[in-house]
C-alpha cells in the first residue's frame, strides 16, 4: 500500500498517520472491526468502530485505485506509449477521474469520426487550425488536403475532418474535463419530464412529471425516486448546465486570437461539448450524485437497523405469542423463557360468540398451564381487535400485553432457517414463534432475517446491493458483539456474526454442543473443529459462558487478560469474585501498576468497567407500550387527535410512526419539532415512543399526516 494513502486517510479522519498504519496492519493480520475496536486500543490509539470501518473501506478503495493505475501503466508500456512525463503525471494522480483523464487520449478506442479523419491525413490541418495564426486562411490551406483517393472530396470535407479531430482532442483534454466537472457541480440543473402517454401508468411519480431544481441541492431520497422513475420508463431525466455557458468555459482553453482559424476551432469546441463532453460529464456527475445519495440511504438504513436491533429485550420470560388473523383464526404459541416452543393452537375471536367464548377459555388455560408472564401480539391485520380481546380477559396486571412489529416475520416463517428450527410446523406457527421471540430478544431473532426485509430502509432496492450488504452486515456485527452472545443458547445465525466466526464455525459450535453438551468454559471452544487460535482470539471476548466456574467467562474481559485480573486479585489478597463484588477493593487497584508493553491504560480501564458490571447488557430496560383505546382503523382518525405511537422508520424526509391503525403515518421533517432540522435522526430514532398530532387523513390513498410540533395556541384577547 502506498504510504501517501495512509497520510490521506489520516487527514480525512483527523487522526495521526500511525493510527492508520497500525489499523491497516491489524486488518491485514485478520483482525475484525469489533475485535480491533474493543481489544487493540493501544495499537489504534482507541479508534472506534466507525473510524476503523472507514479506514478499512478507504484502504479498499485505494487498493482498487492502485490496481487500476497498474493496469494503465501495463497497457501503456505494452504499446510503447509510456514516457517519463506520462509516468510522473500518473504517479501524481490522486483521484480516479484524474487518472482516467490522463489515460483517455491513449485508451484503445473504436473507430471514431476523429480516427477516420486521421486516416485521411487531416491531423496536420487540425494542428494548423489550433495554432490560430492571424494570416492563416483555413479554406486555402485545406485545398492541399483534398484527395479523392483518401476520401476527402472537398475543402469542406477537409475542414470537417480537422474539426472532428479537434473536437476529440478537446474531449480528451484533462484540464477541460476537470473544469467542466466543477462547472457541472455548481451550475447543472436536474430536470425530469413524464414520458408521453405514461401519465396514468406512472402516477406514483407524478410529483416529478415536470420537475426542475439545481442538482447540487437535490436531496438524496428525491434523486433516487426520480432515477427510479426513469429506470421504470416513466420519466425522462437530464442533468445539464446551460450549454452556451459550458461551451464558453471550454473556449478559454483554446482561443488565442480572433481570426478565421479561431472560427473553425470555436465550431469544433461547440461540437465537442454537444456531441462528446456533455453526455460524458453528465454520466460522471450523475454517478457521483447517485453514489452520494446511496451512501446517505445506506447510512439512514444502517442507523435505523441499529436502533431496531438494539431495542430493549423483555428478557427470559414465558411468553404467549399471537399472530392475528380473521378468517383463519389467530395462531397462538407458548414459549418457555429460552424461546422453546411448548404448545400451539388457534383461537377465533370474530366468527361467533361460541367460538369467542371457547377462545377465551383456551387462552386462560394456556396462560395458567405455562405460567405466562407476557403476551406478544403481531401488529398486522386484526392486531387491535386481538389486543382488545386479550385485554377483555381481565388478566393479572403482572402480565404485559405488547404489540410487536412483525415486519419480515412472514419471510422468516418460509425461510430455510425456520424450516431447520421447526421442520414439523407450518408457516403460521413459525411466524407466531418469531413474534414471541422478537419480544424476548429482538437482536437474537432479527439476525435470522435479511436486514433488507425488516422494513426500516429507504430506497434499499435502488442502491448498490454490495455496498448495502456490507454496511448492514457491519451494523449487525457491531450490535451482536456489543451485546455479547451466550454460547450455550445462541442460534447458529447469531453466532455467525460473532467476530472471527462466520457461518461454518457457528455451525461447528452448535454441532459440538449438541454432541458434547453445554460448554463449561471458554477454553472448551478450542475443541471445536476448525476453530483455531486466530478465531479464538477474535471471538472469545464476545462469547459468554454463564455456567462457567470462571466468573470472567461471563464478561467482556478477554481471556488474554485473565492473568492481569488474577494478579490484581493476588496483590489484594482476595479472589476475582471478591473484586467483582466489592467497589472498595476495585478502588484500591492502581492501573498504572499493571501497564505493560502490550496492555495500557485504555484496556485496563475497560477491564475495570467490566469487573464492576460483568456481562452487562448495554440495551435499555424494556418498557411496555400501548396504543390509544378506540383508535383501531384509519377511519377512526380525526385531525387534531393526539395519539401515542412508535417510530417504525426514519428517512431523510421525515419519520413514519405506527399509531395502531395498520397504516403508518408520516411526520414530515418540517413537522418533527419546533426548530429547523436537516436530519430527522437528530430528533427521533426507530422504536422511539412518541406523541403525535393528526394533521390530515387521506383514506382513499391511505395517507396519514402527523406532527410532533407543539400546538400553537390562539393569542389571548385583551
């Protein structure tokens, strides 16, 4: 890796170069982002996960740059085109567009109007025109180039060929292209028009049937929406500055004097912009804007996903979960505190009084039989009716009734993962189990799904899927390792996200414990097939063994640091357990006494925090939530109503809120709070409980406009 890249990354992140170099070395050694961030703070200077991910991603981008540069150098060398001057320019290039501009004149190309003109011997005439000598007569000079044998039939043919050569030279001029890029960035306007006769079919894009705005100011979500309309054949889109201004910009690179030759050059420049440059730079600019919009969309999706995965868990309690349904009934499952399916049945709450009474008796029996502590109800069709039915049973106040977001539950129920877990159950049972487990531990259950199916993204199908997957995988891995995983109860899916493991080692861990029984301590992980020293180093600190005889095995203290903790205990004349129990003992530990070449104050501080609260779950405490009574459908809404809700999705233009009517309402960014905000995430997060006021209800279009701004009271009369 070129040293200049380390310096550049350090400048971008405002850190020192050695931090970047050390992080790069750790990544090259096979280190994962969570492991490096948590257990190698001394080497990175305590960089956090986001910074380490940025270093990793930028290093990958620069590696691709170096790969492209090497390919260009190889191509030029093989064709004997590489000079010292060209080599210096290539070595100096810092961005891919600059590199490609340098290579453009030498790139092998198909036959163009310019190459045909060169074949006709018109290069010399083109060069003479470019010199723009005051007394040079283009028409007279062109006579010498007229040749029927070469296919130049007239003076105009010769001049046209020379202009074609000049036009191509202009389009390949690196300085011209750089100036045009800057011009596009400032002056380009995005315009979209509806495709003729597509008005009805493309009605969902009608906001953009006649749209225009400066490209530099366009919001990412709006750009992606417009580009989707173009991709689906409903919109025509252009991203162009004023053509006359752009042409004038280019002429300053070529105009030497007002003379007959200049008129030929000017015509060639205008042709170059219209025929070659405008579309080329537009495509580059479009790609640049799209990439920026995609990065923002992925950032929003990742932030929402993190909030959803880190939602407070109910914990290990006996749960009765219900997947609501009218015609086919509500599927009911009972789960033990570990999420194991104990029993399932169906209740009918809307068919007849007799069926309803039978359902009441059945639910009460199930609650008593399995000592149910909480009831989870999926928030799909029939959820509010099911909630009313359950609350009408007059159950003990100690039993929480919770509405659970079931987005993606149907995808899980039909997945291979669900079939492996419940090969003898149908999709309705699997879906209800997923709803119950989401209440108990959202993270453990949601990792079984493709994050894109969870429903907290924005234009996720329009962004580059490889980048999206990478961004979301980073979030899932960060959450899983941040919480920690109990190795004896964790599913194969959640284990696969533990640093250093992956799908195969996760499968091997599950197979080992099924064959040999629960892991007694972390050391036993070394017995798992193919789980070598490197994987153990990366994963051990994030895996918990609650039943271990070593208390540190149920903490985030890494096994490599056990000896330090044991030495602390020995120096105090007590056990490790005593240190964990006693704040007074911990206060007596002087961290500087345990500093070594490998371990410094950052790691020792982390160890002390962990000893104070070993294995602490970083997620918030669970709090039950209830929607407003009597507001069950969109027709029940009236402007002015103030209702409780849960944020289900945060986008660049606002937040969607579930208020219990089977259709999320939108709080536009302008209605989020009383002050101006650029990013809705400044105000709300996914899963946040909020109070909203109904502004407008459009029942035919199923649209609900909400506000979180304080209601302005009318001025008092004097």
